[in-house]
C-alpha cells in the first residue's frame, strides 16, 4: 500500500516555507491521516496552511519522543477530543543535553504543549503495538547494538542523572516504510526491533532523522553496512541526520538517498 508523506517541519525548507530545527510529517496511508511529531512550535501551522493540509483531519497524532523540537507545535493545536495521541512513558519528563564544550540545553516538552497533552486522549505505548490495520509503533527500542546514540542526555539540569530517552518510538507501515523522529536509539537498534516484532515486513524505505551529526567514521560505517543489508529502495534523510553523514551514506548505498524539505511531499 503506497504512502504519501508531506514534510511540514524540517531544518531545511522549500522556498516560501519556514525552516525550523525540528520535525513534523503528515502521512496519508490507506485512507488514514497521521500527524507524526509537531516541530518546535512556530513553523507547523503556517507551513501546513500553505500546503493546504488541515491538521485537524489527522486521525492519529504520534509523538516520537518528548524533546521540544518534536513536541513544541502541539501547543499550537486544538486536536478534536477524540483524536488519540500516541506517546511513550516519560514523554513529558525533564531532559537536558550536555555538549562537549560544557553548554547545556533544555529539551523538555514545552509547558504549553504539556497543557494541550493533558486535554488529549493519550495512549501510552510501552511495546510494539498495532494502532491501525497495517500501522505499528515500536514502543521502547532496546539499545543492544552498542551504537553511540548521538549525545549526552540527562534528567536534571546539573546533568548528573542520565536520560536514555526511554519514550522514543518509531512508526512502521506494513508496506515496508519505517519513519523515525531523531532515532536516538540508533537506526541499527530500530531496524532490529522492527525485525524481531514483524519479521514478515521487509523494510524498503526509511524516512526521518538519524541523529548522525556527530557520528565518527566507525559509527557511519556500521550504519551504512546495516542499511545496505536491507536492500532499501529509498532513504530520506531529514532534521538531525547531518549533512556529512548524508553525504557519506549517499556514497555508500546503492539506493536513492534524498532529502524532503518542509513544504514538499513524496510518494512511497
């Protein structure tokens, strides 16, 4: 079953659209409409309006994880009360990142978004779960590959309590399309979680962020080898993947490697 994916928010935007550090996708699949993440908050509504997309037409809202650049736009929405919001346990818990230069950044879901979430019909996802026919959420992704998953995250501002982002989840369609938010758990772990839960679904396309901006050569090589083994038809890299990583994967993979800026759509 084909899917049509509209990019509402990304770090890169087509002319006339607002770029923003964040991610939001509007997915049409088998007559279902899904809002996957909501960006940081400013670009979602104007970009959707310019694309002619009615955000309230989404039957489901999925939050890949709780970071502000994926949940901030929720504060701009007034979802119909019966629209379910799928999120992992801990999605509103505090989170900080600590960079190598000692700077700290607050990543927690903004209060305005938390207030909207409190009014929604939240469905907590704690395991691989089918939410509609042919539509699955991974739930928590076991980190078994040893990947360096892209940063140092903590549950306190002092950065003493590690936060493994346990709420992170990805979206899998039975047509073989895997959609990621930031992929903090690592794409190798994410693919393996899908394989274990649904070995009958061959992943043929991956869309989203892979959080490889600071990946070293060893991690890029392992990632490329994993993706090459899938025999992908298309890899669509967005948001936090990093241009150096994107160029590396283009040079290593036989499949089409593309971008999808805000304001553009793609059929898969």
